[in-house]
């Protein structure tokens, strides 16, 4: 084991070009569940667990530009570790953003308070694809994420596994064409109908970039990977199967091949397609170890559609964290009982909201552990 690191501070760690020997992992429950192995309790983590709901997060980020923070490895490390100091979580997820990939491809994005991410020059027509840099150039530009992962692995000192992530190609395309968030993604969908060939070209550029990005994250210390298909629901089954799903399959296959070719360890891969209930069967066969489900999907249906042969992740309604403690505990009990305690990772059905009470997340985490241990004891 390497020299122990102090989780209370995050400073720069060594030369990022030198291979690291990381501290030994102390809690592998999340990884075992992801691989479908037996666990004594249900592991739990939360999307956006490093987020604005924590007062210490808001204090750390006060007055700082969002994407400047993303480019600061020490800041990302500190923000990643904050929730682990409060809650008995079974995994950490690196603080970053899916839009660092379009930025690395040459698009200028900023985070505007009250509005969200905004691209100054979105891709309005196919000729604008010429503005994009190559996936190779993007790979070099994302070094700061790898530095943050490497630093955080050391600062975690093996406490729990560290998750890396990226946005899925279709979701990234949405932001790049829309210029920001949208309730309909109608501009991006217009591309699919009017410019199908160019849409496939853009999705290929993004797939190539995401594949290299995720392989590099494992090289830098990520012990699991999650792909966020945040805008699956606006496509519907037909467009999803034609444009989004092939990219998801390609990412899984090529990342796994890339890890083997680079002599890197295989890591569990998670896919989360929000509002993609219509695609659960296909996602379970897309090459991922874990399929995330949102709160609109019944656990029993998710098990049925995925054949009971893959690990599921989810799916508490994020708004349930506003409930009184007793009500929240009952909801967690119902959720865990319906999913079952094996091949299961507890999470929210989407990211935690900025105004969520921290004590609600604490109740959620503790209830998942206690209830799943009790259920396991009854079956042994």
C-alpha cells in the first residue's frame, strides 16, 4: 500500500505522466454488485452526490466559474470527497461535467446562473461540423480530468471505488446542436430527420472521442465507468434504436477492447438512459454490466425486461428526499424489497436536486444498508 493520504485536503500529486500505484481498495461491495457477485448488503451511491445541496460545496464553489472548477484537479478532488465525509457511500464519482467533451472538441460553453450550460456557437447546420477538432486533439485537451482522477484515487486511500463518466454521444449532440438545455430537443431531432448522414457523422466523432476519453479515465484511476444518456426519452423507440443505441453499443465494445489493448484492468460499465424505459431490454444486451433505471420504472418490470441477468441501478425519486424520515425509510424499504438485494446498486432515479436536504440523503444511504442487511439475514 502507498503512503496514506489525508482526505481533508487535496493537493497536487506527482507527475501525471508517471504510472501510479494506488492504495489498496478497502470496500469493494459496489464493484462486486456491478459484476453480479454476491454482496452482504446493497451498495449505494448517488448521481450528483458532489453537488450544490451540500453547504460545503456551495462554499467551495462560491464566486468561481463552473468550468474553471472542472479544469482544476485539486478542486475536483475536494468536491468529490465532500459527500464521503458526511455519508457512508459505497462509491465516489469524480466531480466533472459531461460537456467537457464538446469543449475539448473546440466548442465554447459557459455555465450561466439560472439558465445552465450555453454554447455560444451551436451547430446549426452540417457545415458547422468543420469547426470541430479531431478526437485525437480532444483527447489531449482532457488531461485535467485524468489529473483529477489520479489525485482523487490517492486521496481516497482505498476507501471506496472511484467512478469516471462521460455523456453518451446522442446526449452530447443534443447540447451541441440545441446550444443548451431544451425540453423537446427539437433542433437536435430535426438533424436526425433532415440530415441523417451528417447526424451519424457527428455521432461517430463523439463516439470516437468518448471511447478514448473513458479508456484514459481508467488509465488515470477510474475503477468503474458510467455513460449518461440523459436525453433518451425525447427520441422514442424508433429514433433511439437507429441513432442512440448503436453508439452505446459501440462505446461499450470499444472501451472494453481498448482496455485490453492497453493492458488495463477491465472495469464495470454502467449505462443510464433517462426516460428510456422502452429500451431496457436492448440496453441489457448492449455490453454493459449495469443498467440504470429512473424512478418512472417499476423494479419488477425492470427485472423482467432485462431478464434478471444483469445488475440494475436506481431508482428512488429524487424528490423523495424531501419526505419525513419515516416516509423515506418506507419508500426505501419498498424499493429494495422489489429490486432484491443481489445484482442491485441503490441510487436515485436521477441526480440529486440542489435544494435537497443533506439529511435526506443520509437517511436514504443508511436505510439502504440497514434494510438490505436485514433482508439478507432473513434469507440466509
